C-alpha cells in the first residue's frame, strides 16, 4: 500500500474501467458485438503500452458480476471473447514475460472457462514482467463481503481474535492480495463512477476520466492520463510541504 505524500511519480499500478464499447458501435451503426471486438484490440494496445512504459501492474475490468443482467446473447458473446483471449493471446503474453492473474468469482462459470483461467495463471506464474490482472465475473462489494465472511469464520473457530482484525488483515483476504493498490484509475467514455470496481483498493487512487470510448483507447490516451496523474499532489490524508 502506498503511504508516501508528495508529487506523483510514474504509476506502478494502473487500473482501467474499459467503458463505451456499445456506444462506440451504436455511433457507427454497428452491433454491440463489433464494439466488443474492437475493445479487445484496444486491450492489446493498452497492455503493450503499459509494458513499454514500465508500469508493473495493469488491472482491467473485463466482466463485472452485474454484467449477467445483460441480454443473454451479449453475455454469451462476452464469455466467448474471454475464451478467445485466453486461447489466442496468452501464448504471446507469456513470450513477453507477462504474468496473468484473474480475479473474480469462479463458481457458476462454465467448467471450460474455469479450467482456462487456472491454466493461464499457472502457465504465466513465474513471469517477471508486467502483471496483467483481469477482473472477470468480479464485483468489489462481493469481494469485501467474502473477506468479511472468511474473517468471521476464523473468529468463530477461534483461529483469530476480533481485536486482531485490521485493514491490513482484511486486505490480505481480498482477491488482490500481494498486489499494490492502484496509483491511477482510468475510466473511458466520459463516465465518472467506480461501478463496484476495486472499492477497497482505490481508497487513495488518483482518478482520470477520458472522453474516448474504449475501442479508441491507444498509447496516446494512456500517456495523456499518466501526464494528468503526474500533475497530482498525493497526500494520503496528510499534508505536504506545499499544503502545510
């Protein structure tokens, strides 16, 4: 967890909410599926840019726990995109020394997707370059509730005392255990909300909202967002010399 106040340095961890695929497609008279396909291309550009810029962690919101409420045909298409990504892109990412971690609820997913997730994480576990964290079937409130249940069970069974529960202990029971909190969160399409994404982890994250729809996201978009981030004064609840 970051705890140093002062001018922002190059972000170590960037999180992205990839928003606007459907609106991008609608603006061009195309089906939503066309926007999602273009969104995968934008993801490839973002991963490449993050690696080249020296970012250590990139977390992307690929499928939320609330996305199940979308039309069944769209949900099926999104799940197939996940399958395609794992089967087509992981080999190249592995060659580029990218480690992949996939966070989110796995119960209820199709068995082949669960297997692909496990194989992907195991295959890239020893890689030491960029860590790509894919939030898939993920919801932050659900994640926090699960951590609370785990700690409640530990108290009930006498393994820990209630007074030993600290923010650090709860954080160690989240899906992102071992990953530093995001320094910068970017959301595309002009929307300005978290949408149940990394609520705990983004306590002191800097937010940058860009107008581009996700399929138009590229290296220049990333650079502009980081340039904005670098102008921020990060205080983490304290004071800096300039603001004292």
